[in-house]
């Protein structure tokens, strides 16, 4: 016996329910090789949005209007920081823009009429080089032979935490300092460098280990397992406590790298490439220059002073 489908159900099958569309979007992002962390971000933020739509009894993606999105973002402002609201907005925008592309423009995209939430994007200073040195000097016991080069390499390479813990021994050239990042953000490979002092400490650390292979993890636990994201954060927390300083976030070392490289004379294009950015816009978030920084840069680059 043939079952007749309601017109509403047929429309949902043809045009897609919001949850089906989200599932398709996640699958497409996974197929592009995006990191697990990025995929988790999309899943989490879009799941929140779907739960909100469930409460409104909105199923068909075409029922989502600009007003519904604006109301949702306004509601979020009561429980989220401006940055948190903006992060959810970016996930929703990516979803609708992808669905419009999938339908060859045959979809009235509601996000195009919704302005992005405003939030302040002043650069954060990160941890200072002086505090990094304090943490290194505080490594007196435990796995000090590992933690000293680990902390210095975080600050000397600007690697993301996920890139840092994914390094294998074969990824680093201890003669030149070249480090191959095989899977950066967006699955893009790049190279960075680590300095001579860090390389010397890394060599001592590796000599203390046994049964090394080219594909062995560069950074390991006491048991010889690859250090996890949580494990790396715990090392930083413990060494910050030993040094008597405020615990920095893992990303603070990346900010430290960016601002210190700039102060030491690195140009923005090179710095952007070392950090794995596709352009200069993202880099601006890392560069919190003080008035004295700007004055020092001017004094060393003044066009007229360099001609007389």
C-alpha cells in the first residue's frame, strides 16, 4: 500500500530540514580535511542553533528568517560574551553560505540581511619573554629536561598547540632548526624554525630518551606517550605555579612569538607566513604594540633619518 506524504514533508525532503542540512555541512567540512577542533566548533555552535529552532518548531531551513537569527543572537548576548556570540554567528553564516552555494543560488539566504555582532578585537599581550624565562628557570625537578625545551620552543616557533603536540622527531632538523608542520590550520603545510638555544636543549632531551624512531613523538609523557592538549596545558600550569606567575594560556605563547618577532625587526609578510595566516588581517589580533614600540620602530625606520 502506497503511503502518501504530506506536502510539508515532501518540501522538507526536497529542500532539507535544518538538521539534515547541518549534517551535510559537517560532512562537507570533514571531507575538506579540517581539524577535529574546527569540526567540533561547528558541531557545537550549530547544535545550539538547532536546539533554539526546535523550541520555535522550525524544521524547514527555508522557514528561518533574518529576524529569527537576530532574535537568537540577541538572546545569546544575555549568556555569552561578545566574542562568544560572534563565534556562533560565524558558524551560522558559514552554514547558510554553503547551503546557498549547494543550491546554485536557488535559496534565499537569510544571513545576508543579518549584520555581524560587534565586539572589540584589541590584541591580547600574551605572556612576556621574561615570564617564559622565569618558567624555564623554575624547572628544577620532575621532567625538567623536557619542560625547559618545551616551553622555549612554544615561544620560539609560534606553533599552535595542536601543531606543537603533533610533531614527530622526523619533523625537526636539529642542524638548521627547520620544523615541518604537516597539517596546519585548514590542513595547510608550512615550515617554521627554532633557534640554536632551543635546539641544544632539545638534543639533550632526546638523548635522555630510549627506543627513538623517526616517527616517534617529539614531546612525550613520563610513560612515553605523545603529550595531549590537556597534558601540555598541565605542564604550563605547573611550571607557571613553580615560577610564581599567572598561568598563561597555550595561545599566549603564540602571541608572545608574534609581538617579540615584530619588535626584533621581522616584517609582517614573513611573520604572517611563519604563523600560518593566509593574510595580514588575522595577524593584527596578535600585535599589541605600545607607544614605546611604535617610537622605537619609527626611530629605526625613519625615511629622512636614513638619508642624512
